[in-house]
C-alpha cells in the first residue's frame, strides 16, 4: 500500500493538492493511504521549504505547487 502524505498548513493549495493526489491515486488503482500533515515540526522533518508538498512512501516528490492529475500520477507511479 502506498503512503501518500500532503504537507501543508491546510491552505487552499494544500486542499487542492490533497484532492489531486486522491484523484491520481484512484486513477492508478493501487491501494493507498492519504494523510494530511499539518504539524510544522513534522513538515520541517522532510526538509521542505515551501508548501504544499507531496510525499510518496517517505520521499518528497514535489513542493511549492499543485501538479496536474496526470503529473501527480507520474510522480506516484
């Protein structure tokens, strides 16, 4: 099962990234767990300088912007 984490404080972009990641993961058809990480200490532990950020299985795949669904699928694939 893939572990997908959205790093961010809950802003509009963070919510949009969560929706895009959810849609992309469903399209890929792989089992996944989606977790929103809003704690700043946890976010900083990933060495992310700008949010929102997409983390897949512990690896930061993207930060500072919201990808398209197709781009998110490639990052998660």
